[in-house]
């Protein structure tokens, strides 16, 4: 029996010495010191030994397992330290190295303009429309008919407006003015809202035109709303958006849903009014249409034009962004070329 124990001890010590790393050592430990190990089984068999052998073998087994435990412990500490040192060396970082450049995204220039304009109009007392009243997919009735467009108006032509196949009278809205109708059908004056969104036109794409673009619509309906107020609000908007130095002019115009109607031009930023290809040699660029809400439109939404009046306006977001930052091609906003976007 003693010999057998000595033999196990010898074997175990050899294995401990041969272990190359903590993982191998762990395996050796499982083999020689776990509950199913040979030594432990011998301990369990002590009770069957003759009485006089019990204390001798028992003491021997205890001393062997203590000795082996100590050896394991010692070698384990050695491996722990060695492996930690190796890892620290391998994972060492040089804090003096330059950091890695992580590019950061930002808000698209058109969205920046929309946010800025909405903020200006909030400041002037307009609140953001409930988006439910400003859908991009619209019926002709709200995009045209209720805005006083005659049945045969050329804007309704297939060439200008995108019609949905298979759904009669459903279109992609050609203007944010549809939101005027929905707002007035769903609320009573005083109404003072601003409505930004995408619009669509079936036109050929060029440096000045895209078939998707953005507009911001404004509507103010109350008692005694006047053209003078319209001018006051829009002049203040232009002053806040461009700064006071930008020359502007009002031109009389026509829209089916406003009477009288105006268009506002801002001096071309590319040529400072001298005339260039961007402004078709006129020195001016149109930024918005506006006017007093036509009494017919008010009647159509059951607002009495003898009691109430209103003004409305619609502006092009791309135009306004181009004018502020001297961007000469509208397509740049939609190509997602980082070299362009990074500049904002
Ligand atoms: N919806 C017009 C367009 O897309 C712009 C416009 C003109 C909007 C006059 C208005 C307005 O609200 O009063 O050309």
C-alpha cells in the first residue's frame, strides 16, 4: 500500500513539473486531487483496512495530498504571475500615440435650414402644424380643388404632378399648401401654423430643379389679418434668416388660393445682383410666394370671409439654403457626397 501511494506521488510530481501552463496544471490537479482521484478513493477505503494500518496509511495519504497541494499552489502562483506578465506585455497601450479619427455625422443642411426657419416662425408666434394635417400622399381635392384651382388647371396635368397608379385622384402633393386646407377643416381661427415638408413635381432634373424638394408653408387666419401684417412678418423673417444686409423685393403675382398674391425675390448671392447663370441674368432669385387667403378658400372650409381674413406663404427650402451658402446646384443636396455635406 505504501509503495502504491509513493508511486502515485511520484507520478503526480512528475506531471506537475511537466505542466507548461495553468491550464495543463489544472488538468493534473483534477486527476490527482479531485474527489474522484486515486488518493481520495484510497482515503475512502481506509475504513476497510485492518485497525493497526489505519493511522499509518491515513497519515501517509494526508501528508501526500498536503504536499501535492502545496506543489500545485506554488506552481499555480508561478503561472499566474507569468501569464499576467505576458498578457500585460501583449496588451500594452501606448498612450502617447495619436487617437484614431472617428468621423461624426451631423444634421443635413436642408434639415438645418428647416429647423432654423421653424425656430424663426415660432419666435413670430407660429406653431408647428400637426403632421397629420400635412401628408405627402394626398388626394387632388386638398392639393388643388379646395385651394381654388380650376378643374382644368395646367398644374394638375400629368406632366407636373405624380399620380398614383390604381388609386384614382391620389397624388404625391405638389405643394405644402394642402396642409392649409386640412388645418382649416380641422380647427377654427385664430390659426397660426407653419408646415414644413417634402413636395414632388414631375419635372426634368437640372441644377435648379429636382423632382423632390422641400417647402415650408405658413398660414395665419384671424379677424383683421392684413397685407401689412404679411409684409411685416415676412420682412422680419428675411431679416432674421439672411441678416439685415440682403436686398429683397416684392413682385405682384398670381396663385389660385390667394388674392392679392406676391412673390418675394432676394438678390442673387452668386453675382451680388449683377446677373449670372444661376439667376438667369436677372440678379434676383425668388424665394417664396404669398398672399391674402382667397375668400373662396375660406368659404370652402366653412370660415366666414366677412368675419375672418388670412395670409399664407410658401417657401422653397433648397432655394433658401442655396442662397445663404452660395450653393449653385440643387442636386448637391440629394447626392449625399460627403465632400459637400462635410462643409455644413
Ligand atoms: N404653393 C405655392 C407653390 O408651390 C407657393 C405659395 C404661394 C404658397 C402663395 C402659399 C401662397 O401659401 O400663399 O408655388
